[in-house]
C-alpha cells in the first residue's frame, strides 16, 4: 500500500474520531509513557541497592540495575508537601510561597492553602502534549478550593486521598479516599498499598492509543505503621517493633512495584516507558525508625538525611545502566518528562514571561532535562548550586561538594561532603571564605524569590526540628537482627 494513502487514511481516521483503533505507532517515534513512582518518607538507606541489610528490595534493585541509580539526588523540601510542589511544577516551592508543609490555619485565605493557580503543573503540560494523565495515591497539594483538586490541575483520573496521610486498612466507614470527586463504594483491595497498585495496573494497561503519564504517589512507608501480616512475619527477625513494621511496609511496596512492572511488560509497554522512582523526602528516623545511613539527619532537616533520597531512572534502550553521582534534583523531573514527551520546558534559571507580569518579574524555573546527563552525553554537573528553605526551620545551600546548613535552632554549619558525607565535621571556623561565599549565594537566591510564604506550619514543629538536629543518628546500616535501639530522640524543652 503506498505510504501517502496510509497516511491519508490515518489522518481521516483521526479526524473522524477513530484514533484509538489506529495501529500502534512506530515505537521509535511515539513519545514514551512516563511513570513517576513516589515513596513517602523512605530512608536513603532502606533499599538493598542502597546498602540495607535488613530489607530486601529485589524489584527496586532490578530497576536500579537496569537503569540509572542517582546517589546524590535531592528533593527541594525536607517534608512532603513542599517537596511535591517542586516536583510537579519544576520550580522551587519557595519561589511561589509554598515552602512549609501544607496547613490551613484559620486566618489563611482558602486559595493560599495550595499551589497558586497560575502555576502550571506537570500533568497539565503533558496533557497539552496529548498525554493521558492519572494520579493514584497522595495529593497533599491543596483541597480547600475546587480549583486545587487534582482533576482541576491536569489529571484526567484520580484515585487516592487529598491529604497527607492515610491508614492502610481502609473501611467503607473510615477512609478519606476519592475516585475523582466521589468516595469509593467498595473496598476493592484490603491493604492500601496493594489497592493503589491495582489502580495503577488498570491505568497503565487501559485501552487507549495515547501515551500516558501516571503519578503513582504511594503513602508507603509513611506513618501510621501498619503492615500486612505476611510481610510482618517475613520481618520477624527485626527486634524493634516500629522498625519491623516499617521494614514490612517497605517489603510490600517493593513487591507491589514488581507487580506493576510485570503488568507493564505484559502489556508490551516496558520498553517504551520511562520509569522514575524516588522518595519525597528523607526517612523519618523518629516516627518510622527509617534508616538514612550513611547520611546523618532525618525528614525535616536540611542535613543530607532530610533531603537526599533514593532516585532511580529506568528506560530500557534509552538509558544505559549506570550509577550517577552528580547532584540532581526532583525538580528536574518536570523538564525531563516534558522534553521526553516532545515538548519544550521553560529554560532553567531565566525569568519567563507570564500573563499579567513583565518578564523581569516573571517566574524562574529550576528544572533541567536530565536525560543528556544520565545518558552520558553531557559530563558537566546539571546544577551549579542547590538551595533549600523553610522559613520556620532554616535554610541550606550546596555548591560543589560544600554545603552550608543554617538551622533556625543552631549556628550555621559548613560541611565538605566529599570527605564527610555524614556531616559530622563542621568546617565553618576553618573555612570562613567558603562559608561566606555560600552564604552570599544563599542570600542572593532568597532575594530572587518572588513571594513570601503564603502559609506556615505550626510553630510546634520548630522545637521538634531542634531535637532532630540534636539527635544521635546511626550512620551505618543495622545488622539484620540488630538488638540496639538506634533511634533515641532528645527530650522536648517544654
Ligand atoms: Ca513525605
């Protein structure tokens, strides 16, 4: 059959609405499916490919072995909501006032308790590029006005919860789950991690010719610590009860991801799907007994254990397996996905024109397309500097191997990550010029932010945060049957 005729028929079929029945496009030209899997509060050291001796994660290890494992991947916030706000916009949440964990005190204007509505989200960008877009799991990016709902922000389908946490054994009487805007009418799968996986499998195997983007935002292994009995039994050797539950939840998550990957392969989509896996912030050492070893710190701090997370990129045939050590950011997911989808993301670091604002006062993006770096076509570092701030907790900056941490509860600290990954040797007195340069950069970055925080979290977190910095951390992996309590927290001062 002559090619022009085939093309004409294809155009005609598309015009009259038969696009779903078109034969599969050439895989080399069809944009990839994009699967973004986010774990919640997972410790840097809680995968076996990251050194865990207590938790076997064969399925995540396989993604790592078949793809790129980033050892210096950062999130833009040390807690859930600001990290996710950066992830889905490609902009540091501080730039648009979203720098604390989402709360909605009485005096806050409803529309301020979420991502400002003039910030386009990744699913909106991908939807415009012809993608089918879905969210399964945790939203936590605003629910106080209808315009904050995931279905109003670029997702065609949503199953999950609008808030920041959820019990793992939902009942019809007790759950905060929604399918779209409606509560579920049946408990489809008893354990929530498995239910989300079931929904994700349905999404990725649905009959639809369009490429898809799925944001699979598990709340696992965030508290409450509630595990399946079979996973608990498999972790019976772990002596601390909280740690045992956490490890069991982690075991379940790994198995779930294996099931999802098998479904993807069964649908013939594995080769044409770019999978990214990361945690939204560091492990919560106090609440969950997560392990961030060899990093010091916890969720909530700007120490490495708070903001450096496991991150895996897997795209068979496009990304050769390797370990990548340059600093990268979850902020980069936006530009990487939009570019892979055939779009053009805003250039990082350059003010953009936006309706109602002159370009000189327009938004700055922080998102860099990582594929040339991860594929080895570019050898330079994707970022010159990385910044963090939560007004009530402090701020930090990393340039090269140097990192300045400015917790509100303590004096500034300077660490040489090349020689001191555990951040135990404060070099601020020995290296005043480096400290001054980093402080200058941090101040300049703060001066570039467009807004003050549009809401703040409860001040009670400030004292909690002090204790997180004063806590003793285990910087080595616990043995499988470790008997010591590695998770002691200093007392509150009140
Ligand atoms: Ca989290």
